[in-house]
C-alpha cells in the first residue's frame, strides 16, 4: 500500500475488484476530471488516475459542444458543462469517402460510367452486408465500441449540441482529456437534468467517501492474486517438464545412434583386419621369419 498526499490509503491493483469506480462509467464534472491525480499506478500500460483514493479509468461527462477542431485522423470536441472548466473530448475521425470525378469525359460516357459504378457498388454492398451477417452470426452481435472504433453521431456533432460523452481518461501535455468511446446527443432538458442528478448522487454516495478495504479483504485479494500467479507458474513448469522429457528422449536417441555406429564400425574393422592378415602379418610372424633368415645367413 502507498499513501496519497491527503493521507489516504492507495490500495494495490489486486484490490481493484472491490472498487466501486474502476469498472464503471463514473459521472464527473469537468472540474473533477481536471482534478484527477496520478499516484504511480498503471493499468493496461497507462497511468491510472485517482479521485482521492478511488481508481478511475472510465468517465462520463455531460455538456454543450462549444468548439470543434478537426485534425488529421482525429476530431477534438470541447465540452462545457458549466462547472467552471471545459474538457476536450478526442475521438478517432471517420475515414472520408473517396470520390474519383471524371474530368473531360463526355456526358453520355459519364452516364454509362455512373450506371456501371452503381451496379458494382450495389454488388459490393450486398457482399458486405452478407459478410456482416455472417460475422454477427459467428460473434453473436456487433462488436463493442472502443477508443479506436467509437460510436459517434458525426452529422449531429456541432457547436451548440448537448452531448453525453463516455470515454477513457487521457493525458496530453499535462492536460486531461477524454478519449471518446461513445457519444449520445441529449434532445431534451429532462435528460440533461437526469445526468446532472446522477453526477451529484454518485459524488455524494461514492466519491465523497474514502474507499476503505479491510485487512481481511485485502489479504483475501492478495492470496487470490498469488494463486493466479502460481497457476501460471505451474503451467510454465508443466511446459518446462514437457521440454525436459523431449530433451531426454532426444539425447537417448542420439546415444543409441552413436552406439549403433560404433558397433558397425567395430565389425567393419574386424572384417578388414581378417582380410589384411595375409598381406600384413603380425609382428611375431615377422620376427620368426627374420630369425629364420638370420640363421641362413641371409
């Protein structure tokens, strides 16, 4: 455990399963988003922000779009929720449709080309729709929105639109941002008031209080994490045992091959020695012959 600047206990990540905020869309004001702090913890290789000692990953902000900035590959919508500060909501921009206008083509040929393009487009759309149905049948529905594939009503996103933005907290040049996952346009004052009430209720019931985890619960979470890690270690050790068995079998096969080669080499040498015994007599035979020649005076 580490201590926050306000003498609040920051619990380890294995206690986050008990957190009332880590896996929820936390309704916050823009001032609360800018007040989030880094405490040296990470989630998915990114800094994990805290409100007091509450870990917060996903947020929800409601307000009016007061500025729209379009950049290469992304759009930035500045949202004002009348809390005293604005927050930038960044989302991946949609790919613009590509058009290839025909230049210097006669009108009748252009009409024929348009008919051909419409026919090819309809066939392509039919294939795409069939593929989508097949994919949905395999996956059981549409894929969930994410930061890389947000759900945004692009045609309605303009200055003056009241929106409810859901996204992940990001940090760009020490400035808090919301990385958009989903945007919903609020079409009535009642819906906006409902969002404001949810912000106040959540702050009163959850964020205003310190998140407290008892020692027993923390120890239980720690043991659960250790069991999980041991399970991974057992799996790794089992894999190592399989590799060791394969290595033993490989060495055994290599030894058997070496023994067989040695036997064949020994048999071949014995055959060669038997054949060469006539041409190459032993030392005793050569000495006996030499002694006989010496006795004869040769």
